[in-house]
C-alpha cells in the first residue's frame, strides 16, 4: 500500500485543488483539456514516486494512469453534455473508478515495493504513511467536500446549477479544514467550533447584502453549508481517529 497512498495523494491534489476554473472550462470545451488534467496528475505521481524512477514498470504504470485518467474524464464530460448526468452519483462513481485504476498497480508488481532507506529527514517524512494519509484526508475534506456539498445542494435547488468555480468555495475549504483540525487536536479545542459557526453566520449576512439575495435564500444556503461542512469535517476526523 506504500505506493498506493502516494498515488492517491497525487490524485486528490490534481482532481481537487489543482483543477482550476480555467482548466475545468478547458475540459468542457476540448477533449485535450482532459488529457492536460491527467498530465498534471501524472506529473505529481512521478514526483511522489521519485525513489522508484529506476523501475521501468513504474513508468509504464504511470503512462497507463495518464491514459485511463484522461479517457475517463473525457467520457465524463460527454456524459455531462449529452445526457445531462452531472450529479453526486456520477461524481462518486467517477472517483471510485479513479481509485480503482490506482489499484491496478498490484498487477504491475508495484504493490509490495518497500520504502527507501532513511538517509535524511526528507526521506523520513516521505516514508511516513500517517503523514500522507492525513494529507489525503485534509485535501479530500477541504476541497472534495465542497464538491459533495455543491452536488447535494443541486438536489435541493432542482435545475438550478451550483457554480463550482465560485471564489467563495475557498472560504468553505478553510472552514472544513479548521473544524477538522479542531476535532483532531488533543484536548478541548473542539469547543472552539461554535466560534467558526459565528464567523460563518457573519460572512453569510455580509454576502447577502453584497449579492442582493433574499433573506430566505441566504439563511437556507448558509445553514445548509454550515451543517454539511461540519458533518463532513467531523466525519473525516472520526475516521482518522475513531477514539475521539
């Protein structure tokens, strides 16, 4: 699982924080965009498996991942455009397939590779599976959690689509990561979570005034975001530390 964790980290970085607005639109406008995106993932994968660059089968596997990731994203865009199936179930299926293709590494004989010899502090950090898993969890909760919340909101809003490219999503990312951090810290830091709720409420009131939304729309959206942001952050924290 050593290599799998590092490839999974490359995947969540490429699929969530590094899938910028311009790249997202490029994927919709051209099939080349899907392969540019998979190229970013592949580059991250190469960087995160640097101790094994001498293995030909590692390069073959990364090339395989570049191809299937690009083809899968291209087909996903076709499904979005032709059948209008852009919902949480398609998103979850898409992510499951991506992770499943990472598991093909076992067929390439890469599943049992041992960590490199610890010759420096950098390699010691690289070998730390716990650190990698926490990085995967924080990125998935912060950035991926926002996509999940947006899709769930689409279920309530009907045909009105939520804008995944809104700059406000970064504030929600920080909110989920902060709640998750407070849950994971030892002690009573979780008691500070209501303070984040108050900040969220203040920002929602300000957003209501600047965006000229009705009070009912603002309250619903704010409470919805607050509830699901908290649920996702607490849920991921409990998975990481079930003893909480």
